[in-house]
């Protein structure tokens, strides 16, 4: 459906009431720009909900997921505001699994 080349995780929580334009503004402030075929992930303070913003050449996609039990394994207390993820790590995260143990781990994104 959507080709995603890169996954980015924002380490600071956001207000889940944010709509598409607010999320786009947050992507620009945290990541510098919204690049086509990149996915940008955000969570709430309790890490029970996530939102993913994806840009393609034609527009934006905004997806959300909520866990009814437990919480997503988020990268807390990170020294960077953003982290780069692999597709395998992303897939583990949205399932509620400890994604930090997948693959080679999290790589800190270059500024």
C-alpha cells in the first residue's frame, strides 16, 4: 500500500488529540522535515497509544494504534529527541513487543 523506506521514533510524548496538521508541525520541529516514504512515530505519556505519520508524494497518512492492556515499549530518557528504527523494530513495536532487542538495536539518528 505505502512504501516506507525509513522509520523514525520521537522520544518525547505528544498529545494524542493532535490532528494531521499538528502532527506534521511536530515532525518538522523534531525531524527537520517530513520526507516522502518516511514514517514518524509518536506516543502519549503512558505509552498506551501511538500515532504514525507517513508522507508520500501525494499527501499524508495518519495512523493510530491503542493497546488495551500494557504499554508500548518506548525509548524513554533518550539523549536524542529522535531515533532511527529498522522495519523489524517497527513491527515489534506496534505489536507491543520489546523492539529494542530486535536486530542490531536502535541507532541514534544523525542531526
